């Protein structure tokens, strides 16, 4: 009872709390009793108190091994505020000067410091090992312990050395390992590597009932993000992107659209990163756009949304990052954008890695793909990944899949066939191999095992890949099969699966939605128009365009292209400034042709009492403006277009797209010098004559009319650019 009394007294004295959350009390008691302790607790569950409080109550100094300098600084500042003196907690890492290191060591040696935070890299230095051998260590806390495992989302080789160094520092030092995300495989790795097989395990539920999970296809992603943030005014959020370049671009777009945002990534200096974190904590900025480097050390309880602009690399990463929303138990919206192109990019990144690393990375990524493409309750899938059973009725429609209408199918007959195949052929095949057999896709592994001769080869061809993916995914979620992580995700029949084979019963599974193909970027001509077009206005705008085209003896597409008119019918621009924001218009065209269009739209809006959805008008960033200016300057100097492409590190095709976008926005450029080199005068005249009388500017149609044997796609594209520039601008 004495421990219990002092525990509560200390909790109140140091942290101002009257009660413990979840397993905190049992964990702290376990540490005070000098026992090894393994804590798996979701973000926001109160992990840090589990080692901070026993450290403050124990003789000697607790060493806290932590991977992030930002996290150390944050926690040390908090402890100093609670404890009332600076010497109570220190950190030892590469950011300190020699003088600061001397002061830290003096405070520790004199017994004033109860917690010493150390980076794993600093732990390996000989002078630090010697120093730690000379002091009284109460226990060691290994924070973010999943970093030990190659199967964790943030593997760090230095974490593998922790046990060896602890053996050097002293005998029988108690360890507490803590993580917010750990699959059964990662848990096993942590125990083995830290040699704490007898540690008491405290595992909290991974369910964050206040978080709403949603995955959308990646279409017009920037517009979707701006719209989402404008609909959540006054709330703070984090947007995660995979590349630093994309982080900078998105932050710029948000600021242009009146949303206070700052970028955060490892390429920024430490001072800028620290200032950015402080501004976010103090709510001077509404949104942080970041690579995954952001957020691990940020204790901001009221982040209201987390957006993934790109597909996360792993479910652990996704869980950890989404877990930064709603830590106070309030609203937390987790929105992810998914596209096949993102997946292809990540697979491409893995190509140069060693085979074992590539195999692991591919399996980890496959879990994210299955999660994104599945129509099953998202919460159920997340918790299943972390080894926790969950009945989807408990989701309470807190994910998009539980809210949407589902298509069910009778699974019994086909499920029995799949389970039998696994049973008879042995646990040697992953889901992809089994699907290939069932749809009759013959490849090297299928023929190597003579499965092209199997009775079930091609049995389910008419049902398609999506159907079999849905069936196998839900067989796994229902525990009929499990993935053997140690052996490249091979499917193994479980006891539950054997029981089902002995006594099958009718059951329904959910058919996955076919994910629409998402655009990788905004800004392509395709995909700019919204589905909610005002068809009456569109007809009026096309009539006006035709009239102006006739007056000026130009084809209608030279005035404005169809996607631009479509966008006008969605956003109703009523000033030249607003018209400039319409895709494919730009300042030049807005000034040259815009006045009658704006006048017509303004009158139409008034006559029909239309409430303009201005939250949908997204100003585009100038992120490509430097490239465009440079291209225009090079064209002025008459440098060959293929040479310009080479100097900018982009393909010739991409350069033509950039030049096209410059011209379609109303800027006049002269590429005649290059066209003359590529296409003889007679053919130039023929293409010009064609476009003068054409109803549309389609290159494919032009090729059919002019003859594919005489022209290439790029020839027509070049001539179209010249035509628009000379006649339209």
C-alpha cells in the first residue's frame, strides 16, 4: 500500500493528475520493482509518464534512449516545468556544445538529474559509455522500440547495438521498452534483440475510437485538400507527403489560398524546424506540411486532421501518423489519397535495395495497398494488422467503408476451394500466386509448380482479380488463413480455417470497390473538370466562343479550350482576376478574350440567383513558374527544345507539355527556329491549314486526317503550339 500511496502523491505532485490511465499504474509498479517491462501503447495513451514518474521516484538516473532530438527537447522542457528546476532532466546528443556537455555530466554526477535522454548514436561513443559506467543508473527506457526491427516502419541499425552497450554499462539494469506500433513480428524482434524475453508485457488496445478513417482516389488532390481545409476553418492539421519537393509545393499552394501553412522536412536547418514546431504548437500556423520527419516529438493534443497526400510506406507509419490526430479524445479526421502511381513509385524506390530488404519492403507495402483498396471496415483492418480482433459493429460508422453502401457476395463455395488449395498444396504460396492460378494467369512460378495443370487453373477467370483479392483478404481478416511474415507472406491455413473446411457454412463477404485511377498531380488538362457542370451555362459559353472565333477568324479552341469552359461552369468566375485562376487561361488570355465571358457569367449568376462555391476556386501555385520563365528565356535565345529539356533534367515530352501550358495560358513565344529544323515548310503549311478549319485541337484526330505515316505525335504537338501562339496570343 505504501507504493500505491506514494505513486498517487507523486502523480499529483509532478504532473497534476488525480488518476492513472489504462495500465500506467501497473507498468510503473513493475518498473519500481526492478522488473523488465514491455509497453505497447497507442499514441496519446500516456507512454511517457510510464518511465518519467518511476525515474523521478527512484534513486539514481534513468537513461532514456530516444531517436529524435525534437522529442528529447520537448520532453525535457516539460519535465523542467513540472519539476521546477533545469537540472532535473537533460539530454545528451550531437546538438550540444562541449561546455553544455560538461554541465550536463556535472548535474548527473551530483545526483540532481533524474532523467537523461540519449540518442542511440551518442550511446555508442566511448567517452559516453565510460561516463555512464561511473554513475548510478536506475533503469533504461528504450523509447520508439520498434526502431530495433527491420519489420518496423522506422528501422535504425544503431538500435540493434543498444543491448551490447547496456551490458558494458552495468549488470542487471532493468529495461522498459516502449512503442506505439508493433505487429506480433516486431514485438518478437524487440524482445529477442533487447534480451528481455521474461519482460512483463502491457499491451493496450490499438483502437482509437474517436478517429475517422477515409481513403479517397487521388484525383485533383490539391483542390480536394484546399476544399477540405476550408471546410475545417479554425482547426489545425498535418499533411504528410513523401518528398521534400512536394512538401514545399503543397505549403506554397495553401498559403496562396489564404491558409497559413509551413513546410517541415529534414532538408531545413534545425533552427527553422524548431521555429516551425513552436509556431504550430502556438497556433500561429494552421497546417504543417511535412515528410514523416515531423510529429514524433510534438505533444499537441488538438490536431483535428491528418492528411496523407501520398500513400504511406507501411501500416505502422500510417497508424503512427494518423495517431497524431485527436490525442485529446476529440475529433480526428484521417484522410488519405491513394493512387496506383504512388505504389509504382515506392516499388521503384525499392529496386536498388538488397533482396531481403526489398522482400520485406514489398510485403509491408502490400498491406497498405490491401488496406486502401479494400471495402471492409478500415478500423477492423488496422487492428487485425496489430494482432487485435475487432468486431466492425464497434466502428460506429467511424470510417468511410462502414458508411458506404457495400456489394456482398456468397463466399462459401469459392472460399472452400481456396482453403482446400492451400491445404493440399502446402503453405508455400502467397495470395498473388493463388489468384494467378484461379484466374488462369500462367507465369513462371505457376508453371514451375505445374499449377497450370491443376484442376482449379482458370476456374475463376470470369470473376476477375478484384473478386479473388476480396475473398482472400477477408479469409485472412476472418482468421481462416494467416500470412507467414518470416516467409515472404506465404498463406498458412489456421486452426479456424481447418474447422471451416470440416464444417463449411454460408457466409457473405464484401466485394472491394474498384479504386478509380487517380491523377498523380493536379494541373493536367485531363481531370480538371468537375462532374457538377452547369450544362446551360456551358452551352452559352460555347456559343459565345464560336461567335468570337468567327469574328477573329480563329478556330474556337484557340480562344479557350473545353476544360477551361468546363471549369468556368463549376466556379463561375465574375472578374478577370478570378478568370486568371481557371486552368488553361492565364493572364494573357484573360485580358485578350476574357471580358465578354466574365460579363456573360456575371449576368447568368445574377439572373439565376446562383450562390458561387468560392471554396472550390483553388489558386494554383507558382511552383513551376521558375521553370517556365527559364524555358521562355531559353526559347528567346533560340536554344533547341531537346537541349532545353536535357539541361532541365526533364524528358522532351514533358518539356513540350510545359511549353504547351505556357502557350495555352496566353503567352506568345516563337519556336519557329526549332520547328523549321524539324518539319519542312510544305508540311508546316499543311498542318496550319488543317488547324485553321478544325473544330477541335485533338492531336490524335489530326494524325488520322493528315496521315500517321507522314507525321509523328510530337510533330503535330509542335505545330499546334506554334499555331496557338501565333494566332491566339
